[in-house]
């Protein structure tokens, strides 16, 4: 699948009843991890910036939160590295 096909499928997944009703392992909070190659970063960033407002006015309205795992891991690493001195 191309990155554009995967992004289109992402919208379908985010609006799926299974995800919205928390019907996963252990009925945890609904989440979806979208991984991609670093070379596609600009395409994904643009898509996400356009997607979030659209989801907010979709039916049902969705509040999508983007979490950049690279930034989270680096923040934890730097915090741990400098707080243990």
C-alpha cells in the first residue's frame, strides 16, 4: 500500500465502531498506532493537520490526539539523563 492509501484507510479505522466502542483486548481506551517511514513525515504531518478538524465535525464528533512517540521517548531520555545528576 502507498502512504496515501494507508492514510485513507486510517480515516476508516478511526471511525470504525470497534475502535469507538473500545472493543479491543481488555476493552481498553480506544487507540490506533499509525507507523510510517521517516521519509513520509511531511505527508503525514500535513494529513494529520487537516484530519483533526474534520474529525471534530464528523458524525460522531471525534477528538483525535496525536502523540509523537519519538518526542516522548527523547523527552523521557533527556529528563532522566539530567535529573539523575
